């Protein structure tokens, strides 16, 4: 079915809105601009805001289900300090209500996976938030390999990992061991081998500035691609992050200072990073902040000094780029037809999508 969206304010990759039309053919965006053609379905978006489907680059949707306690908690395998062999998608309940919450909020892609209990926790996967099985949702099985430094491994594995020195040592040891194995067998296809071959990104949970700097040191030592996730004290070392070319996924912003390493959490973080020329993504870390508040999380970053344009990029084109999701994140020909139509600016706290389209099908709202 072809869908023509007319006269909307379309979000461009720059983060600015421009008035225009959007043509969807099948599962893809076919054209953007001033379009005059006959279509099966025409949506008049006069005065409304049209965005690509939003993306959360770091969350635990489907792995840490709300309201279920231990039976719905598959986010941390705490039997060992390092579990690089685990696949996050094996812990996802595709029928978790978080997927529906995301879809209703215009979040059409989530990057979800293990928590931060372990120094290495397993892979994250990228999923569409449509209804159905894992196979119906799957975009990419392995997006990145999760690692964690700081307070969580120390607290959860205190008998094996009582200090930050041990966390760093454990990460180095696993990478060094994989490097030695890879030298013997260049075709080795373990998750750590794929990280060393730059086929997988190392996704490192780090809040405090010292943990962020440790992550940088180790990743430079082993020459791997990495992101710093949360990056809560990034505003304290922004010039270093810029100099090192660090990719940051920041948030959650809508929580209190729940633990010691959040002492310097500040909504100005995104704005300071932007002022230093660092493009980042914004995360809810669902269920820390409900996935449906991704737009609100970005709006809070704007309140703290980030430009609206940068904040919009941080929930669309930036997470797509950071997570190597080539088919989503932009209203551009050839991209997946994932679209959200808002009655007012997405950062208006009262604004919720009237329609959400995923792969060319209207999933939320009606004609």
C-alpha cells in the first residue's frame, strides 16, 4: 500500500523541520519533497510534525519487564563476572508491554540487551517495536557487546571484584585472551574476537569520569571500536572526550541521583557535549526511565542547554549512526518507512504521536 503524507513539517537529518510531503511505497520511503501523485492512502499532516521513527540506543526492553519481579528479570546473568558469550536476544520477551509503550510514543527501534552487573555481559540486539515474535521484531541480532565499569560490578560481584582495579583487569584479561586465540585462529568468531576485528562495538557502561577514562585507555590499548554509555560525568571531561573522538550515549536524564556514581548527574551534560562538538545519542535506559519518555528525556536535555536540533538528532539519526542501523533514523528515500506524526512539536510534553507507521504499515492511529 502506498501512503502519501502531505504538508507536514518534516524532520531533516540536521534536526530542523521543513514543510513538505513524504511518499511511502511498500516498506520503504520513496520520496521526500513536493510530491504530486495518486496514492492508496493520503494523510493530511498540515500543521503537524513528522519525524522518523525514534530510536533508543541503550535500553532493556523485553529483558527487565515491569511489575514482574524476578520472573520477568533476565537482564543480568550474575553467576560469573564475565559472560561475553551471551546473546541478549535470548533473554528478550518479545511480548513485554514495553514494546507497545515504545510504539505508542513513536519509538520504532530499540537497542536492547544485558544490564551492567558484569564486566562483560553479552550482546545487544536491535529490534523493531512492532507486535509479534522476536523474528517479527529483529533488525540486527548482535549490535554491540556490553561491558561495564564502576559501581555495579563492584557491588554485585564484591567477592570476585571488590575494586575498580579488578574490573579493569578483568576486561583487559578477557580481551588479551581473545587476542591470543585470534592470533592462532584468524577465523575465530566469538563475540570478543568480533570486537577485536571491529565487527562488533564494545558498549561500555560508565558514569564517573574516572571510569570513562579507564574505558578509553583500555579500548585504545586494544584498538577496538567503542561507545561510552550513560557518560554521566562527560560534562566534566568534555574536552578530553572531543580530543579522543569518543562516541557517547547519554542518560537516563529523568532519574534522581540513586547511587554514588550519579553524584554529578546534571541535565547540562548534553549541552556541554554539544558545545564541545560531540554528537551523542540520548537513552531512557528503560525501565530506569519508561521508554515512552524518550522525547521528554531529550526535552530535558534542551532545558539543560542542548539545542533542539541536536536533541532531535540524538533520538533519530545519531543512534542510527552510532549503532550502525543503516536503514532507520532518517526521512530519506530508501530508508525503512518508520514514521511518527505528532500534533505539535515532539518536545511538547502534551504531544503524543497521532499515527505511527513501521515498515509502511500504520501501527498506531487510524485514517
